[in-house]
């Protein structure tokens, strides 16, 4: 009904019409907010007379519910538009991240006011297009305090804090929001003195200002100053208490955090979650679990916090158990919980669990997140499922450097150097700039494929072509490359010429090469350096002892063992695990009796022993560093954790499927030889992931070509 016609209606009727319009507009907005856009449309559609305000409300509802196409269609059908109609279209597109469409509407507008300009500037700021935002901002015919504050927030968000300060100083009017934004910017940069100056100069402060300042001090680990400020706050809200509590947990001051927690007038779920995270970060798992169990109500953040606590402290199986309970409780897994569980599946290399989590990722539509995709690639790589890893990689269109690195390193770890180098070539073709991690993967791939010349070229190009400074890790890769190819003296010379101090990884690479090529002289040099850097690491003693034993230098072997006893150096207990029948089964070297299926496992080991003897296998006792007789050494070798896990896999994993075993240490030489033969006599594929790399055993051959 037009405004002119309404003037001729009786006052009571006019009031009724106005009231009905307001009621309909409110109902449209209400249903749209609840996500009931079809109901909102029905209310709009049933109106016989639709004033502009109703059209605007319906268009806003469509944008709210991500129906931008319908919003545009309705806008085009409007019989009459006002300034709010045009502004609603611009802000609607901005809120939906459609900055190009917003700009088209903005350029078409017959008139623009300060709201139109500010919405457009805000859109460019949100999309990180600061050049466009600045260009538009300085062309604005008039600016209000909101316009200035939006531009200020954009500069702070981009880390341009000094430019933000210059803009702040030039503002004709600074409200509490602008001042609080500037304080937050300084706090993010750790510039607490400047943040405090603005805080102290403020004529009035609100609870957000106080909380921002306290959070800044807490994040800068100046928790005592934060507490003083917290005590004099005129008004505190949930966020204020949480900021102070988090300050204590980040500093590891859990007793004070607990004291504050107990003194809170109300304890919402968020502070319980903060306590769980705090205890988890400080390794106090029992306390974290106690808080979790005490909660009457839990949200997805509570579950992800306790999962993170267990996962970060090495209790991966417990983290998996809690994730399963979360699913049973009907709690929708959030983004952090899925990332933690994918990481757990990667760490344990448990493929079945990993596949289930991937299915959950797809169900919850997190598969388009680049961080999730990278985590999934890493998980499949670490589970030895390279085909699936490559599929996730190929299906993701906007790859970042982390995804490229995951695929290159994945192929390299599996000894598939040619495939790794092929991905690197594609990365360069796609004009994605490689970083330091990329070159670790590429140089490792060169090492596994014996491409010494290409490896040297890549190493030289790192600095000259790609401006990436080589680190100790890159030198370790080069030492491995040269050593693997038998260029031991060149590798030693490279270490001596390094511009950075060679660490244990570099010397360890040289030591591994000496073991392969039985170079005792250089091995002793490397061992001496390693024992200085890591005197408690048994691995060095074991490698050197093996070299001495292979050269029949028994006196040197005995001296080495004596040195180990004197220094009380002991080899870390070997531990292997395998996923079967939806459970993770753990095995420790020498201990088979503790497993419920120990009789079956012992039977399988006896059977394998007979089969291996038939094909000429003879246990290599030089890999046992114990002062015991030969018979005991052979017995010890037979019960190494990886052999127990393989025997269990043969019993439980159906034929036609690979047996996947994980080990916490480097696989010993005897087990490596034995598993090659086991794969041959049983005609099974066995994939073993040790502390260094992957070994794919098939038909009596290993993918590492006996160099690891």
C-alpha cells in the first residue's frame, strides 16, 4: 500500500496496517535467524501488500541463509527500492564473502551514503584485499567513526601496526571500540608499554577494554601484572575470568589457576575446558581427567580438550578411546578434535581408524579445509597407503606448500624417489615456491634413487635460485646422499666445511653410511662426535659395535660394551604395534606371554623358524649387544618386537591385505633380513614403519634396497 493512499485511511485502520507490516517484518527476520527460510518466505509471500521494508527483510533473510542467488532475484523484482535496499545487497554479499558481486552493486548504486562505503571497505578488509580497502577508504566523501575503526582493524589484522597507529592518531574522533582495537593490536605484537599508554589515557573503558589489556599481559606471560589489573576491574564477565585463568595455565601455574577457578562466581563450560587444556599442556593428565569427569555438561570443546591432552602426552590409545565415546554420546566432532585424532592415527599408523576419521571429515564437510587435507595426506602416508594419499592430494584444487611437502616427503620416506621428484617438478610448474621442508624431501628422494649429480645441483640451487638457506638438516640429507653412494670422504669433507655446527643428525647420517660400506676409520670419527653430542644414545654404540663385529675386531667390541656398562647406557626397549580386528595390539621385545594370544603367536614363530631355516636363514647375533652366549643371542633375536607383531599379523590379517607394523626404534639388521624372507615364504606383503623410514617387503625384497 502506497504512502499516499495510507493518508486517506482512518487513523485506526492506518495503525492496524502499520502494526501488521511491523509484525510480518519481525516474523520474517525471526524465522530467517532460526534458519527457517522457507517459513519466512511463506510469511512474505502471503502478504497482500508488501512495503519496501518487508522486501528488505526477506532479502536479508536469504543472505543470512546463504541464498545469495534468491536474494538477487528478489532484489531485481522489487517494485521500489530505497537506500536500505541497496545497502542490504552490498552488506549481504560482503557477509557471504562475495566481494566481486558486492562491488558490482556498489558501482550501480544511484546514491551512496557512509553505510554503503563502510560496508564495501569492510568487505575488502575481510578478504585481505587491503590495497582496494585503502583506495576506497581515502575516496570516501565522508567518514564516520565506524569507517575509521574498520580501516584501523584492517591494518592491525595485516600486522601493519605502525601504519595503524598513524591512522589512529589522525582520527577526528576515537570511540572506545577504536581505542580497544589499537590496544589489541599492540598486545598481539607484544608491545605492552604502548598498549598500556592508550589504556591509561582512555577517558572511559568498558569490560572489553579491560579484558583486552589483561589478555595481552597474560599472552606476554606477564601474569602478575594481569592479575593486578584483573583485581581492580570494575566489572568482570566470563571472558575476563577466562583470560586470567588462561594466563595462569599458559605459564604452568596450575595451583593459582585452580585457586582462581574455585573462586569464580559462575563456572561456565569454557572455563572447565580451559582447565582441562591447562592440565594437559602441563602433563597433569590425572587432573585433566578429573575436571572432565566432574563436568555436569560438556560441549564439543570439552571433548576436544581432553582428546588433545591425551594425544599431546603420548597416550594415543586413550585419545582414540575418548573420541569413540564422544561419537557414542552423539557429540558432533569439531575441527580441533578431528585434527588431533587424524594426528593420532598418523602417529600410530593405524589405517582402519584413519579411514573412519576420514569418513567423518567428509560427513561433516571439513574436507575442503587445506589443513585437514594436509593432515589426511600425512596420515595416509604414515599408514603406508600412498595411493589414497595421492588421491586426496590430486582431488584438492588449491594446494598450499604444506600439501606439496607432505606428498614429496611421503614418497621419499617410502623409498619412492622418482615419484617424489615428479611431484617436485609439478610443484615448480605450478609456480608454488618451495621452502626448506620441500628440499629436505627432495634431497632425501635423490638419496633413495642414487641421483647424486641431481642432488648436488638441487643443493646448490637452494640458495642461488630459491633463496633458501641450507640448514643442518639439508646437510644431513647431502651426507646421506653421498654416503649411500659410497663417497664417504666427500661426505666427511662436506661436514668439515659446513657453515653451521654439525649436529647429531648429520653425524648419524655419516655413521649409517660407514656401517653400509664398512668404513671403520671414518665410523670412529663419527662415533666420537656422536658420543660427545649424545653420550646416552645407545644407537651409536650399536652401530659402531656392528661395524667392529663385521671386521672381526672383537677386542674393540668388548671395549665398547665395557664403555656402555661404565656409562650405564642401555638400549631403549623396542616396541612394535599392529592394528587388527579394530584394535591396536602392542608388543615389547622379549615379552610375548602378556598377550592373550601368546600361544598362537609362539606357534606361528616356531612355524616361521622352520620355513626360514629351509631357505637358508641364519640369525645374525652381531645385532645383540648383550654379554650372553650365542644360544641366548639367537633366542633374543627371535623375540624382537617387530617379529612378534609380524607373526600376529600373519594370524589375524586376512590374506590379500598387507600386514602393517610400526616400530618405535630403527629396525635391526637381523629382523630386516628375516622379514624379507618371511614375506617371500608366506607370499605376503609386509609394510614396516620404523623410526627412520618405511620398508615395503615383498617377494624377498625390501623397498629400501638394504640401505636404511
